[in-house]
């Protein structure tokens, strides 16, 4: 497999894992080289002295109370992604040191503070002998339900502010290695109850479940308008959602994946990072539920046998730059039916669809 494909798989596999719990991902979505956000980072020069001391105190309090740090040091080059936010990178004894030459979005330990002093997002690599969040033991024990041999270890913790139907939560991820199992555990940061978890095992295509393979190729070619799509890897995932275990198979191609329920063979999710975005056309009004349904429904009826007509809808925008909407993250819901989570680009392209 080429280095390029390995890099894409390294991104896509964790995205699949977390998407099965939450649908489209909030701030943890990986930025690609050359993206507007990373390009902006290179010219966004600020110093720590510019930030009001109350923001720094709020960040420090969060990191000590939620992430369990006893000592924290902030780097001197904060990043301002929007007029109402600051992102700080930090270090702690025994933890991973941040490289000042690395873009802020790619640093190991960061925290995002809103202008009202609330914390929007934070992430931290868990040092082998370093501090641990209070919920770490619960996350570790939950992971052991899937990995009773103890092959995986939790490596990173993320904090997300209230998102879709979730209250503030912590997400623990294992280290990613494309040839080893990976795990994700999500925990309510206040009540310390488990929202969900999953455990994914990678396979070579020849070793994976074959009964979904031809359908995966057919659907991806149809969606992408290509004559050929090369499936490069597969993953088998067991997900714990509302105390029930769900099994799926995902088939990865260079820029995305398609997921099937293991038992029924029904499509459970689609990721298409390279789906068409015709920037020459005027962007649709994706703040309109009707417009969002009009774009998504042809995919939903054809591939998921779901008609979104009559579904309730709400969305959250994800920025790609200061005041610049990059994505619309929609959740469509209807009583008695699984939630449908669709990530649209601002130009109207569908980047992912997942059932929850």
C-alpha cells in the first residue's frame, strides 16, 4: 500500500470508529495539509500575553479538575480561530512536548476557550506515568469488555462541549496502528456514565467478510461516478450503544468508506471525502431543513431505504476559518426510527451519512 493510502486510512479508520458513536465529528475532525484552517494557522501570530488572564485561569482550572493535571504550562504562541475563541497548547510533567513548528491543530495537547470563559474542546495525550482524568478507569474497564486480552491501551482523551444529543463528554481513544485493533470510549463528563464504545479490528481485504464486498464496490462506484474503486482495507467493529452490541463491517477506499450491518447486510454508513463539491455553483441554503432533506433524500431512499420526509432536523455548523462555515452537521430524527446524521460541505456535497 502506498504512503498516501496509509495516511488516508490512518485518518478514515478512527473517523469510522467515532462516527458510529456520534455521527459526524466535531472539533476532532482531522485537518488536511493545504486546508484553509491550516493555511490560516501559518499567518495567525499571537502571544500568550494578549490573552486575558481570566481565560488562562479558566483553562488551567479545567485541565486540573477534568483532565487531572497537577501542573500545567501554556505555550507562548496561542491561536485565534475566530473572534470569540482562543486555542492554547500546553505541556505537563511527563507529557508529550509540543513542537512550536507544528500547526496548532496538530499538536498533542490543546484547549479551546470561548469568549465567555467556557471550554469548547480540549485534547491530551495520556503519558504512560502521567496524570489521568477521573473517568479514565471507567473508560479502561469498558474497553476491556471488548479487549479482554489487553492488547490496546488508551492513548488520548478529548473533551467536547455539548454536541447534538450529548451533554459535555470525554472521548478516550487508543493509539492507532493500521494493523492492530483500536478502541473508542465516550463518557459523560459530569455523571461519569458511558455513552458508548466501540472496538475495531482491521483486516486485509482478502481476509475480511466477502459477502458485502461486491456491494461495497458497486455503491461506491455509483456514488463517486467512477468506473473503478479499489477497496484497500476492511474493519470489523463491535459497538456498545445503549447497552446493546452492534456489529458492522467497513470497507475502505482511498478517500472514504462504506459500512454494513454484519447481520442484516444493510448499509449503515458512508464516508465520501472526495464527493463532488461544485464550487462553480451557488452554495445551497443548508440552514434550511427542506434544502438539506432535498439533497440527502436521494441517497437515503436509494442506499438506506429511509425517507427523511417528516423527520425533525437540527444542525450545527463547523468552521473552516474565522466566520467561514465549512460544514453543516445535521441530525434527523423521528420517533421509533434510528437517527440519521449527515455531514454536508458548505457547497452542498455529502461527506458522510451514519445511522445512530
